[in-house]
């Protein structure tokens, strides 16, 4: 995470002079970014006539989301995940209390966020940006990550499972992201930008105003959440959460008749949560289509500058939809990786031991999980397409439902690469399922950005699956590339399934 954060920022800063500064592009880009739709999608532009200001606008939101999601996953794993697996039992049998143990585990991701912030500030200063602005920006990103760490620790005390704690924290982050987007795009709702963890970052205005007061909101939020987590840690039993499962209710026996139906049952609740978040985001994306594309159509010079800034294809409704649908593979791929990680956690905690001791083969269990997760991914892309079409319809943008579905489904094979990578990790390195699972999608996107920024050789960019993704619905699908991507996903999944069958159970 340190390498991604610092590397991405330095690369954007290094390419500023050749792409934006020359020819007065910064002033024109400021006009472009003054459009409400642009502000909603990419944040309010500040000091775009400087290297630091452009770097913050280009990477700030992306890095904040990456840091906070990474902090959430790590914290949930080292706290609730370790406790759920029983690896805290021996430690808590001695003199170490739950509060002390939680505090020590929280110290590690906290120190990691601080290290990332310090390194980023030093790196941005080294490439020539003013030190004060670099410190403000880096401190803001690190503080947003600390809010996510503290929120995950608090959720780990409330929910009795790692998946529940992770899901609740990701929902908190999703609401915060939507609040910032609306606050950036709608002036009268600008107060929403005070809501953590992402909103206050927009108010810092590094490299121009260098405001410190929004940092107090982030720091105080992180402190309050962390103190709450430590306080609640001493008020519950080991392996339990404050939200205990309901007792005394009638048995719920639906979808318990087979391994396949049980996999569907386990999928339904998280799928509903992911569908809600993705649907809300793409509904907003559709509602912004007419505002953004109309502005760029009237100002072709700004459309060219947007392409130079990495946002090509935004001049038409179909091109705009194609650009955003390509990014859909990242959250959908993350969904598939998280679902396979839940299976790994069930194995590690011993919940699958009796099942494996019976007549159910491990191959059948994993196959059911892979197929239901793939079906869930298909549902998510359909939800995104429908939400985008509905939002576009509300503003009379020309985006038929068939075009929206084609664009969203075009990204599905790339998302399934994450499912395949997570399956391989389940068979080879079950503790790193999420990390390896997001490599094809999130890692592939970062590779594309880096390759374009440094003008890397063609073969470097070709390693990313996004390079082979047609801009649907603006263009027709690249069927050979989609077939090849699907074949790679199926082959990798089969390799992971074979490895899962051959390795020992993990505890």
C-alpha cells in the first residue's frame, strides 16, 4: 500500500509539466472541473495551476478510498478475524485483557498509516511541491485511513463475525463517499463535506489554503471510534459481539437442503448490501450524464484536456457510460474476493471441519461457492446497468437500457479474473485471498494508469486486462478479447480448485 500510494502520486506529479502545464492547460482544466458533474465525480479542483494541486485532484479520492478499504480489511482480519479463529484464546487466558490486546493490534495498522503519510509527504516535497501542502495532503490521507482502522475496530466489537464487521465498516465508508460526492457537486449541500472520512479531505485545499481545521474532524473521529472500540472490548465475552444472534425464534431452514443452496443462502445478505451501494453510486452516475457530456460537447477543447488527464471518452453519453462501466470491474472483483475470503475464514475457524468429515467433497463445496459468487457478480453488474439507465432517464440522457446492460456486462469477465485469482489464493495462500483477488482488477487499473503516465512500452500496458476491454456501449464488444479473458478466468479457477483439493485444512 505504501508503494501504491507514493508511486501513484509521484508519477502524476512527474508527468504534470508535459500533459497539463504546457500550453495553459491548467487554466482550461480548472474551467472544465468547475462543472458540477466533474466536481461530483472527481472532487473540487484546487490549485490546478500547480503540480501539487493537480496531483491531489487526480489521485486524492482514489488513494483515500484505497487506504481506507485496505485499513478496514487489515484491521478486521487482525482483530475480529484472529479472535473468531480462536487464536486469541491462549493470550486472553493469561494476564492480557481484551482491551490491552485490542490496543496492541490497533497499534500496527495505525503505525502503518502514519508511515504512509510521512513517506508521501517526503516524496511530494522531493519532487518539488511545497512542503506545507505536501504535509497537509499526506496527513489528510493518513487520517482518513486511521478513521477506517478505528471504525473497523469498533465494528469488530459489535459484530460477532469478521464478515459482519467488514461489511458494516465498508457501508460506513460508502456512505461517507456518497456524502462527499453530493457535497462537492451540490453547493447547497456543501456541509456534507464535513462528514468523515472523505468529506473533510475536500476542505483541506492543499497547495492553496492549506487548512488544518478539517484534520481535527478526522483525528477526533478516529480517536472517538478507537476509544469506543477499546471501551466495548471489555464489555463482551471472547468470540462474542455486542449484537448477539437472536434466540428463541423459529428455525430458518430455507436453502439448507444441499451445499449449493446453502452457498446461495450465505450469498444473499452480502449481495443485498453490495447491490445497494453499487446501485446508489451508478444511479448518481446516470443522473450526471447529461450535465457532463453536454458541457464537453460544447467545449471540445476541454474534452481534449480531460483525455489528457486520464478521462477519455466523456464527451458522449455512451462514451461516458463506457468509461465508468470499465471501473465497475473493481468493486465487483472486490466482492468476489471477499466472498472467497469468507469461505477461507470459515475453514480457518473450524466451521467446515464436520462438513469435510462427511460425504461432501471439498471440490463440490468450492465449486458451489465459485458458481454462486459468479452469479452474484452478474447480479451486481446488472444492478449497476439498471441504476445507470434509470439515472440517465431521469435527466433525459440518451442511454437505452440495452446499451447500459451491454456496457456493464462487458466488464464482467475482468471482474471474474478476481474470482479466479481469489480461488488460486484459496488453494495456495488462504490468508491472502482478498489481497491476491483484487490484483487483476484494482492492480490492473493501477498498471494502466502508471503505463499511460510514464509512456511505458506497449507490452507493459498489455498486461492489464483493461487494455483489452472495448469501450462498450460506445463501441462494439471485442468478442475475442472477452472470450480470452473468460478462458483465463476459468483456467485459473480450475487450477485453484485443484490446489484446494490437495492441500491440508488450515486452522
